[in-house]
C-alpha cells in the first residue's frame, strides 16, 4: 500500500472524530402541552363593567388560550404580570388607567381591543 492510500483513511477518520466532538446544540424546550383543542361548550366570558370586568374577561381568555396551546407558558406569564398591573390600578381606583393597561396588553399580544 502506498503512503497516499494510507493517508486518505486517516484523514477521513480525523474528520469524523472532529464531527463527533462538536459541542451539543441547545434545543428549545417544548411548550406546555395543551389540555384541549377547543373552547369548552358553554364557555362564557365573565360579566362586569369597568376595569374589574375587563380584567376578569382578559384573564378568562388567557386561561382558555393557555389550555388550548395558543400561548406558551412564557407569554402567559408575561401577560399575567401585565394583568396584575392593571388589577393594581383598578384596586387603587384608577379605572381608566387599568382599562388602558388591559387594552395595551391586548394590542401588544395580538388580541382584539
């Protein structure tokens, strides 16, 4: 066997070894599995007026969307923080500000106002 014929398998082995020693690629975590794929029969948005009604309705929509897999847990947590800020404003008697916070959150996340 000539030295050139020995050289090819050695290069091939080194290339394969280099490929196998590469750092693992980070894989994104799968979102939380949906518990259902449709809104439950008889689902109704909560009643109420003013900021408290707007907040209860938005929470119900988000809980339903999370259960159906329409939002990830991370987006859901972000929106829950935004709803909590609106609920704080509502509890402090700042109705207009609370409703504005709900509308801004809906707009930011693609929900109709």
